[in-house]
């Protein structure tokens, strides 16, 4: 079965996501894993070499130098361009469309402390807002004579309540400076009432712009995810600003209304509570510097070993230090990584959720060095809160959540996490996308349709020198829908009409099953014959799809059946798809800070450097919003 890819450069995209289509070479380990015939635990085999076909069977070969192999280019990261504000057209607000008497409190009674008709001063107001916010303000004030934030006495209590919420925007992951409005200076000089009323009207318009901007930001986020990279795929939320404006104008408790605009799901609430806790905590955690490039392996001396042992003394549990007291007491700073020190490191790795293999690499060093600082964690929390706004306010009662930096997939039912498993996601050169979709089908004993990206970028060089090797590997080749021998294909011509697929087998790259949620990126969850990958701490190793450590359990969950029934379907041996009883949301997400099932926030490495691009987007947004009128 094949899946069509929408990108113009690729007309046929089937099988595993592998859709990142980057220019660079893919991870050799992953490539070997996908194409090997015979496998052994912990080993990887290159593409089989074969004896050349008899000379009389070989078609005429073209020179490789005369026709260099093409490359498929994929998604890029962009220079983020924030939406520029425009001037609110206040000159259109002199006469309201809706006529009638001004509110009594806005009419001059001869007491110069009261506010005269303010509308004539509106054209002199200079204020800026995002285009949709500006449009909403223009429509609102053109349609009513009522003011929201000022009355005859000046700035009213409603305005002060709103400003208090805006000033506290940092508590919900936003930037208070984006909504800062200066209170007008009150003057007792009765001779300058015009200046007073002009200042109040300016405050009215500016505060309305700030409040609507805040509402829009807290509902959908400040950042347009699709402007960050081609790996982000979200329909940006629509916010009914006109409706919000009417509710604000009629509300007797503006602060309460604004509070309801912030996401209130358990995940966002956990992030918000963690942010509050960290901002009240001094960043006094000691950090032990482990030399850059340290990679400890059993039996090999390394100058970074003394720092590793020191870190374990500082961060290891009392139980661990008691168990290995003799080793710690005897250690004199040697660089020799002896078996007793390996056992100490393995114990530390085990109690910190790492693979206890005694190899000290990036994941172990991150924990040994103290992990993220408070500032680092606060940054991750703010990014997570922003990205959480891209998702539905309610993730649903039943859903699957894949968090790429955590390398995990969890199944939720009744709003509760039922189980969590390890996954393998795309490598840095073949990244998994960030999007949401719905699970529709489980396919048993699947075919693996080789994407054009792999055919062109990785198989073509081999096929040009040995056009028959796909036949020997057992792959099926079609040209224009007609089965052919791979030897009969002109691999120097276009491959747009060529499809390659691997039939179901023990060696099939997708294993026993795949779980489909059709999307433009051809990403799905699937089994894999490469079980050793799940033992690794860093599991960004695939071409883009999500490999499951326990695919039968996930398939049973989404189908609403038992693992035993799934096993029977697989044992049947036939390739078949089974529709899920009801579609299930799946979030293929990217959060370097996210709560576990107990509500505790876990932090993860930014495997694709996406947090860096988020921070750049924040900076770009901050710059365009600092326009002074």
C-alpha cells in the first residue's frame, strides 16, 4: 500500500514517514537496519553485495559522471518573521454608526472633573496592534459610543483589574511587556481638560489593544508554528476577537474573564505550577564540570573519570553510596575505568532511568553535571506553555501522546495515562514532524513502501552500479503500476513512476504491524525488527516514523481489543487493515518539558534544537511589538 505525498518534488511517498528528505546522508546505522536481510542482535549489516549479472543480460549502462545522482531536498527551518502591527485607524472613530445619547457619566455637567464627550479626541490617538486586533477595535468603537476602561472620574476599576492580569502575564508563560500600557497622568489643572481627555481616550484604545492581544496570545500562542519550520504543521486557532470584546465590555469581573482564557487542562496547569515554583527557587544547585568530549567506556582510561566519580558522590542516592562505599573510599583520582567503578556508574545510571551499561555519554553527563539550571528549565517551561497553546484546550478523554524529546508514546483513556512505552523517532537529519492527527487503521503484516526520498537519496547510487540487487533482496518493483524486475528499470531516468515495496516478512522494516493516521508527511507508528534500538537512551535513529517498543499493546489499545487477539491477527500472516472503532487523536509532539502521569515535570534534551528556533521566534516577536506611538 502506498501513500501519496503532497509536496511537488515527490509524487509518490509510501511506507514509513522518512519524509524529512534532508540533503545530508542518512545515519548509516538506520539505513542498514532498514535494508538488511539477515539480522543479529546489536549488529548491523550493509546492503548485500552480489556477483555481477552475466554480461549478455546487462542493459547498456550510462556513465555516472554524465548523469549525477539527484537529491531530494526536504523541510527547512525559517528565519521567523513575526506579524507586524499596524496603526489603528482612529480617525474613523469620530462618529459611531450606532447613534444615541452618550452615557450620562460621559457628559459634561459643568464640573470640570467629569469627562466631556471623548470621541472627538480619538483621531489624535496613535496606537498599534496586530491587524486582526486593530480591525476588531475599529469595528467596536465605530459601532458604539460606550467606553470600557474610563469614566467621568478617569481610569476605572475595570481597567485596573485588567492591567493587574496583564502585568502578571509571565505567570502563564507570556511576556508582560507585550501588554504594557501606561496610566494617563492625572492633572488637577482644570484649564487643561482637553489634554486630560485626550490622554484618557488614548489609554482607552491602547488598553483595549493590549487586552485583545493578551486574549489572542493566551488562547493560541504568540508564535505561528508554521512560520518556524517545514516540520511544524498546525492549523492556527481562530480567536473570535469581536465576541471577546463584547464580553469584556459587558463583564462585571474582567479579571475573572481573562483568567478563563488561559488553558486550564492538567498538563498546562502542571507546567504553570512548576514555573511558579522555579521562579521562587534560588538557582543554587552545584554543577560539576565534566570535560567536553568525555566518553567513558569500561576498561578504557579517561581523564574525565575523576569528575564523573565526584558527580556521583554529590548526586548519587544514599543507598547507592552505601552500596559502593568501599569503591568510593578507595578511589584516589585515577583515570583507569576499572570494573568496580563501572559497577558504581551502572548503579547511578539505573537509579536515574538510564540504560545501565557503564558507558558515560551525553545522557549520563547531562545528569551528572546537574542537568538543566533553573534558568534553562524556566526557558523550557515557557516554550512548552507556548507550544501547548497550539494543541486543543482539551486533549480528549482517549488519545495517544508521542513526545519526541522524551522518546516515549503514551496511551490515555478516561483522561488517565494507561501505559507508556519507549519509541524511536527520526534522526536529526530525518526529523519527525510536530503535528496532530487521528488514528484510523491498524495494518497487520504490512508492506513497506519505500519512499522516493530513500529511492533517490540512498538506493539510487547502489542501483546505478548494481540494478538487480532489489530483486535479490525480495523487493517488489513497479513502473507505472506494472510489476518489473529492478534490473529492467532505467535508474538513470526519472523515478517518479517507480515504486518499490518490501513484502511482509520477518525482516520487513515495519515489523508485524503499523498504526496509521494518514497525513501529508506519511508518518505513522510501527513495529521494527531492530529491538536493540530501544535499549539506547538517545533514540533519534529512524527516518522519521515512530517505532514502538511494544506495538502489540498499542494496537490492542487503539482497537479496543486484547493483545492475544492482535497476536492472532499477526499469526494469520495475511496483509490486512483493520479500522479502529472510533478515531483516536494522536499528538506527535515536541516538548522538552512535560508532566508525567503523576503531574511531575520531566525535562529532556532538545534533540532537534527546536527550542533554539522558538527562542528566536520569541525575540523576533518581541522586537516587532515594541513599536512606540
